[in-house]
C-alpha cells in the first residue's frame, strides 16, 4: 500500500472477487427497489423548499431539478431496506442529506468558478455568486431545521459532524490548490472529508433509526465511506478520460482550478522529467491549453489504470462491508451499486 493509504492494486479478473462478491455490472437498476421511497423524498424536498423569497426558491429549484444521481438519499433508503427499517423519518433524513449535498454544490461552484454542471450552466453562472452562496446557506439552515423536527440527538450529532468535516475538506482542498507536491495521503484526506463523509453519514443514519447494534452501524458507515471514496476517484479519472457531453461538465476543470487528483499524482510518479515538468507547470499556472498533452502523458504512464485500480479496491471494501448485512434484495442492491460504480462513465 502506498504512503497515501489508497490501495493500488492490479485490476483483478472476475474470479478474484470471491464466490459471494461480484464486480460485474448489474443487469437491473439497483435503485428500482426504492422508486416509491424516492418519490416520497421528492415530495419532502419540494414541500420543504417553500419560502416567501422568490429568488431562494428559484435558485434552489434550479439546481435540485437538474437531476443528478441522488446517491446519498438513495444510500440511506437502501440501507434502511437492508435492515428492514421503515422508520417514518427516513424520507425526511434522505431529503436532509440531499439538501446538504446541494448546498455544497452551490458553494463549490462559486469557489471553483465553475460554469457547467450536469450539462447546463451552474447556478452561479445563471444567478450570480452572491445568490448561489446565500441559497446554499438557506439549504444548510433548512436541513438543520428538519433535523430538529426529527428530534433525535444521535442523528443530529452524525449530520452536524459530517457537515463540519465537509467544510474542513473544502478548506483543505483550497489550501492544496496549485501545489504539485500533494501526495496520496493529502488527496485521500480531502476526498474522505469533502465527498465520502456525507456518503458515510447517509449510510450510518439507517442503522441509527433501526437501533441496530454498533457492529452493523460500523459496517454501514464503512460501506458508505468506501463507496464515496471510490465515487470521487472515478470522478477524478473521468475529468481526463470522459467527454464534456457525457460528464455534463467541462473537461480539465480540475487542472484549470489547480486541483491535484489521483490521476495527476500517479502520472507525476510514473512520468519522466519532461512529463513531470509539463504537469507541474499546468498545475501551478492553470495552463488548460496544455490539456491534450497532459492527457497523453496520463494515458502513456498508465495513471488512469492505476487510479481506477485504487477505486476498485475501495469498491471491494464497500462490497465486503455490505456482505455482513442481512441477506435480502436491498443488500443485493447495495452490492450492485458498488459494482456498477466501476463501470461509471458519466
């Protein structure tokens, strides 16, 4: 295992996964099981976006209606199903985690000066930075109002801690901008905080509602953290491998913003002196015009394969954690969700 803590492994064949774990793409959509639950969550979301301030409603609806994978609320609902938990607050809390996530997107796009998300102009591009930041604040505060309605101290502890860690992750990422010396440990610390923490919290809430024993709660939290980590690593791979049409965002945004992600770290480690100098110059000065050359370096050094192998190791960690949950269709969907992540192209 490298110093940064991400397990870099060779891509295994299907037979390497063990008899009970499969990384094959599922034939059915693992989220079909929670279609009715997600409809209930959507109703909560729209009910709780009620406000007398038209611009707040307009900006919030703009970003929430843009679609997205809704993975965090889906995770909470799938784990609830795996634990046979039909607690009435599960839909409210699924909406809470979506509000928290949406607030982070609004703030992220302002900080990153992003112009495209999910295939259309970002909220800050459409409504301006001030409106985006303030509506993000509204969504955070509305989420905490909803937590108070749930009136469960452990739930509030998990979500308030997660929100704080996410903010720390954002600041850590800001501190790391344009620093070509960032290693796996620093990269992993950022994505564990900024992305994986809300996945972890979403998965942890269901066993809390179900009053499950601590071992089950920890298994769910591990699943969420590993899934969130794999999701972000794949996202970082796609910034150099995908296309703008597929991703719904501008290719090379990470490089323009000076973000050092795992593909870059792997290319710096494997490249020759000339290649390393090219990448360092782009990171430090945001030279997006050199993106095609850098993509060629990343491909020629095998950096994308190495990063995908790291994501695969995280997905297998998620699979191992989910395998300890009660055997039912919702657990199978959790296994499929982790497996499908490795085939993600957008």
